[in-house]
């Protein structure tokens, strides 16, 4: 989880340095990046996702496609997603760190 959004950030930074318009997509349950009309999954080696693939990912979560699922993620949304992933991990192993991350998320939401 954490690695998906973190690896996506690497794609974004490298794309920026290369002059490519790559953007993060805050897709439900699966953070993706988009270059032009192509959806890429950095966590799966840059696998290309078609709209059909995206629909399948949504069906697994009992969701239907909405335009908002394909909108570019703001830097704040990306950071919040990374923190949510950290929170999820820490809630299982380190409650003190989980509380710290939850506090950061509250600060970010203000």
C-alpha cells in the first residue's frame, strides 16, 4: 500500500525532471499514474491499465466508475493517502506511531 503511492511519487518526480506531464490518480484502492491517456501502475512494473482493467479493479471493491476516480491527485491528496497507508500499517504494529500519524492527518485536513 504505502509502496504504491511512494513508488508513484518516484514516477512523478522522474517524469517532471524529464519534462513529461505525468500525474497521480487517486484511484480507489490502487494509486495509479497517468501519462497522456495511459494509466500506469508503478507497483506492478509500470503495467498499463485499460479502462476495462480499471472497471475490474472497481468491481472488486463493489464500486462503479465515477469521473472523480480518474481526476489528477493534488499533492495534498497524495500526501494524505501516503499517511493513511502508514496509519493502516502502524495500527497493526505500533500504536504510538499510529497516533502520531493520525495527528499529522488531522493537521493536514485543517
